[in-house]
C-alpha cells in the first residue's frame, strides 16, 4: 500500500465512493430549475466499510462517510476516510475531500479540496473554478509541508472539468434507463497539478447481493488515463442503486497485491 501505484488506486476507489464526469452535454436532460431534484443529489449522510483482499483473506481495514448539504445556491459535499487502529500500524490514512457545486443542471464545480494524511505525509490540494461558455479554468494550489512548499498552477481546458468528488454526483444523476449497454461517457478531471481523463462505461442493470440483502443496481466501470492515453490506475467498478437516491452501494478495484472494495453499510 505504500507505493505510489497502491496509493493512487486506493485513493480513487476509496474517495470516489470514492470516487468519479462531464463535458457539457448529453446524458443529463434537465433544466436549471430541475437541479434541486436530480437523482442522487439530495441531503445525505452515507457510511461505508473499506475492505481489502489479500489472497483468500478479506479484511475490513477502514471506514468512509459521504455527506451532502444543500445550500441556497450550491451543494456542499464532504467525504472522509480513515483506517482502523490495526491498519494505522501498517499505513495510517486520514483523508478528506470537499466539493462545492452550483445548483444547476451541470453541477458546475466551484471549489474542491483534498486533505490527505497518508503514511505520515500530509498534503493539501485546492482548486478554485471559473467557467466560460466553452471552457473551465482551475486555479490550483498544492500544499506540501514535508518540502515546505506551496505550488500554484492554472489550467484551462475546453468544456466542463470536474474533480474526484463532484464528478460522482454527476454520474449518479445520469439517465441510466436511456443508456445502452457499453455506452461510454468521456470527461476530464483536475488531479493534483495535472489533467486526467475519465471514461465511464455503462454495464447495464445487475442484482447486487450484499449484507444479506438484494439490491437492484446500475453497474458502471471507470477508466482513468493521462493525455497520452496511458492508464493512470486499474479500472474501477461501481454499483449504484436504481431508486431515486442513487446510492453508491459498492465500489471495487484491484491493487498491485489483492483488491479493495467500499461497501455501503446503511439501510
């Protein structure tokens, strides 16, 4: 878990519950006045167990929460993840993601922050967004206390660019029933000082058996890659409830050693 590749896949899967949009366009057929009732975009407080697999052994190693608050002109989301005491001795994680989004049909991001305390190293990333009709600008500030450094970057890209938290709400609001099997949706996200590309593939409806229950779900798969087309992490799969809450019920991805899944623990 201490390698960069391990941390990358764990962070994406854990924080996209844990992770996870859009260029302006197609899959959201709602107007600005309808944004308050988008599926999956409503006040919530969701809880998760993070479970790791090594060989035949599955071990609960962390917990996560996902909260959304509705404000007069924006949505405010906070995701947290923390390892359990036994896992702290191996690789301690205390992560928080924060996202503010406009209350419109595109859920335009306003602000994003990632506060990561992983393995004794603290980092903070911030993005302040501005938008034109054709492009997104992210003013990025990276805090690196270990190097006593603060780094500033400005990225401007055509279309709408999201982040690892705001993108997931957009995905949850997809009109899945109008989508076809293996339909791809392509978008971009700001990640650190770079731009990352994300393909979301719709894999149809599936019955998910979990926690002695059966759930009707929409299944999607995420592929992350850089500007050269090189994958930046293994693919991640997610199962989202088909009801109006569009709860992410399970997120699963492979690690260099074993695999990881985030499992919803609510009702």
